């Protein structure tokens, strides 16, 4: 997972629910994640796998992270550390992106894998899930793919 330099002097730490921390910390979990607040934005770095077995945990993670983003955000989901993303992972992201949009926040996906971009495009989600090549690009105003 790529490092991102966060301005921790102006942003309180991001706290996830006890249940979510427990689920992500379970030694049998195939999903790993870290979260950081960067100004009004929130960055989620995901690793491992997202599939039907941990869809609930993925949904909870994305939802809790989205809930603490300050307008105008963005909510940045970095999936470069994921080895596998089932269809359910994309559906969760699309659902949350729509909820974020109603609050004036953009959900931005980070991936350098062409397969992720192809799946997003094939599912008709390009307008909902903009893809950036790095977390730094997604957090800034750098042009996306």
C-alpha cells in the first residue's frame, strides 16, 4: 500500500466501530484495511480479498469511512493492495458512491490495474466510480485515467 502524507495537525483521527475493528483484526479475515483522515478527506487502503464471505465487513468499512468525510471530501478507496475483488465489492462501492454524491462528496477509487478499470467500465460504473492511478492523485486535483 502506497504511503500518503497526512496532515494530522488539523484532522482528528478516524475511529472505526469496535465491531469493525474486531472483524478486520480477526486472524482468519481475508480483508485488511487501514483508514486515514487527510483534511476533510478519508483514505481507505484495502488489502487481501473482498468476496461474498466478507462483503458485510467491506460494506461496513466503506460506510463508516464515508460517514466521517467532510464535504467536499473526497472518500478515497485504494484497492491496489487487494488480490481479489468480487462483484459484490464493486456493488458496495457503487452504492456508497451514490449515497456520497447526495452529500456532495465524491467517492474515488485508486487502482493501477487495467482489469479494475475494465470491470468498472463494463458494469457502466465509470461515471460513478472515477479511477485514479495513485492515492495522492485521488486526494489532489491531478487528472485521473
